[in-house]
């Protein structure tokens, strides 16, 4: 189960990415231009698109300073790699901050928004089309969505891999996918790559999130020790009044809810369910993976 608050924060921060977009330009994937080669990088690594074709540079508006001309050309290069086009006009803009005020190089050109972070990694791409409702029966299948997403990941220079989640997007009527970030093999479900495509498979948005992390503990508690710190974790059946209790523990990089902007913390995530003839309850608790102290808790039922 994903961290609801953290995931919501990402969704709000990228409101135009996953919630405010609809059908993008309908260029079919087979007719898109030559794709970018995919480097041998981790699945959740954000790409750094740096090449600038000479013909793209020639389209840059001469009224912009040289640094902005290069930034616009680089953004247009990303757009073209995705099969789109971005004509410059008076609204073309380059800024040193973009999505949710995040610092970096932000370019607005045509209907596209492109941003790199301070390290030069591509962290945001979105096409902002008008809202539209697709005719019934025109939404691509999940299998076709997987294929389209793999193609777009290739074009952005990412290793192709199945997403950790792929769900219908009720706002765009298309599909929304997430690839969780991994740290030392441990998932960070609040971080990683988000992508949205329209009902016809057209590209809508890309967002990469990499939060600050606290140092991992020098020694991590064992799973059995973590479970022993939570008395209700008895994993029993057939108790009084039909009592059934189950409990699981998994390592997870967690964003503490009580402190805004706190770095991710390595925790044992304890999921528990309790049922009897009178009702049921369920919840989740996060324990510091080094000390066993409670970090957060939330009811899930």
C-alpha cells in the first residue's frame, strides 16, 4: 500500500501532469521520429537530455539571451523526441524554477512544459491540451498502454521496465503509471517516475521525484524483532469471538507525516488486520529500522 499523504503531495505538485491534462496530439506512435538510445541506467533514474540538434537551435527566438536560446532548443529537442512539436511565440519562457517552485531550468514553449533539476536531470515534461472526452470504445487497452509507455521511456533515455502500478486515470480517461524509486533494493513508493498517457496512447506527462533521505541506520533490526515490538502482531486464527489477527513487516523508505519536508527514513512498515464476529480494523505503523521507535501510524479500515 502506498503512503497516501506523500502520494497525494506528488499528485498536487504535478497537478497539470496527472490531473489537469486530457488528450494530447494524436500522432500515432509508428510515425514518430527516430528514438533516443536507452542508456544502461537504473530503472528509476531520471534522464539528462543534453543533445541539441543544429536544426533545432536554428528555431530558437533570437530575442532571447544565448543561455535561454540553448535551453529552449534543448526543450524542443525533448518534445521532438517524444513525437511532438513546439512552435515558439511571445509566451515562450525560460525560468530558474518551475513545478511547485522547484529550482532548476524550466522552459515553457508552445503547449509544452519541460524542466531539469539543478543537477541537469530531466524531471518534468508535460503537454497541456484542452479537455476532451474520448468517444466510447476508443480508450486503448492496458496491454497497448504498456507498449506505449515502454516506447516513451525509450525516447526519454530510460531503461524499459514494467511499472509498479498502471491504473486508469479518471480525469484524462487515459492511463497513469508509476515506477517506484529503489534505494539499496528497498522501495520508495513516494518517489520515482510518474507518466500519464491519453486514451489514444498519446504522451501527456512525465515527472521524476527524488526526495532527500536520512542516513540508513548502521544496523537494521531483523523482521522478527520488528514484529515483536508490536504486541498485536500475533498472526492468530480461531480466537475468542472468531478472532483473526494477521500482521506483516516490510522494509520501506518512509516520509514522516508529522514533519513537513523531513527526509525519508528507513522504516519497518507493519501492516495489521484484526477481525472478529463484531467487526474489523486495520492499520499501518512505521518503526525506525534502527531503533524500533514508532515514526508514524495510520488506520486503513
